[in-house]
C-alpha cells in the first residue's frame, strides 16, 4: 500500500492515481467500518458546519492518515475525512481536506478527494466553495448553485487522449432537488482561475464577458474528475465577496473568512436539507 506522510504517492508519475484512491478508500472503510458510501461532499470555505447536521458521525480520520491526502494549506479547512450515517440509512463521506491547484502539487493531488469518494462507492459528489460574485445583487453570504463552469486553469485531471463529455456536468436533476428545498436559490456559472491572487478588475470583466457569474480557485477540475468517475455533481458557491471591480474596496482574506462565518449556520442548514433530499 502507498504511504501517506511526507512523500505523497501522487507525486510519483509512475503511480496510478486511481490505485491511490482505492488505497484511500480502503483506509476509510477500515476506520469507519462502512464498506460503501452513497454520497460525498467536499466542504470549502464557509460550508464546514454542514457536516454536523447530516447525521451521526461514525468515524473521523485525519487527512494525513489517508493515502494521497495532505494537511490543509488554508486556515478554515478542517483536514479530516468523516463518515456520516444519514437518518435514512445512507452514508455520506464528508471531505474537509481540499488541495488547491494554486498549491502547485499538480492536478492529481487536486482531484484525489473526488477519486477517493468514487472509490468508496459514492455516486453523487457535492462540491462546495467560497467564491467571489460577479452579479451585483449577490450580497456577501449568498449561497449560489453552480449551473456550469469555465475552466481557466488551462489544465485537466484527464491524462492522455481521455475524451470525457461534460454535458449537464452540474446535474439539472440535482439542481432541481436543491431548488425544491430552497426556491430562492440563484444559479451561476463558476469560473475557476488558477489563483492564489484574486483577479484584477480586467480579469473579472473578462470572466463576465465570457459568461462567468462566480470567480473562484477550485471545483472545476474536481467536477471534471467526478464526471470521469461517473458521478453526478452538485455544486454550491458561497459568495463571500463581490469580485474585484464589482466591489470597490480591495479584497482581504480576513473579510472573506468573516462573511463565511456569518453565513455558516444558514448555509449548513440549507446544504444538510438538500443532501437529505438527493
Ligand atoms: I472566498 O473573489 C473567494 N475565493 N478567484 N476570486 C477568486 N476566488 C475567490 C474569491 C474571488 N473569493
């Protein structure tokens, strides 16, 4: 089995990333006693509290003890993989450890959360993030459904001539369920920039011109990997700030974290109710 600590097996180009994901799933099954998870969630900035509302926590494993994962680089990301038994008997895998593309560890490390989720049996992948909003009427603290994405990283989790269809990537079926739970939910196109710098005003204007509504630094690459794995994807952005130039003041990470904190109880409740209905 691949080792987990300083040397991440995903850094070795000769290692099959899907095998590392199977190793990770085996550790989760062993530690939780749950052989099959039904649904998986990656909780980004602002969304962590949802984990407590989904059901009964069966086990919680530090990400550093699961092959291919690493400690979270961002304050506010919890760094565990939690197995939750939902009231209806289904099992959710809650992944609080996201590797961002801007960390520079390569796409295999970025999408390992999704591939591990698929290897645990999950057929639905819920991807959440904190992001900037391009639509002026989205006040900080607004949750938005992701309707589609624009991948501006110029990278892909797919290796070689692996042609994957992305039609209906953010499943209309799942978005309809979410809107039944909260009919006021708005939708938008998520634009993934490399980061970690926030956008210039000109880049935000470009994103808007090409059809983007949300700017962020995650999710699109993960969604592609989820589709490759045959999962259905549901995406949520918490708008924690208006994108540069849409809002007049400069962006501060502290401000972004505060807006996330304030919205946390509301969006946690929303996400838990949506997941229960999927
Ligand atoms: I939270 O304004 C958060 N994440 N790219 N732009 C990008 N990512 C973000 C932003 C933002 N806010």
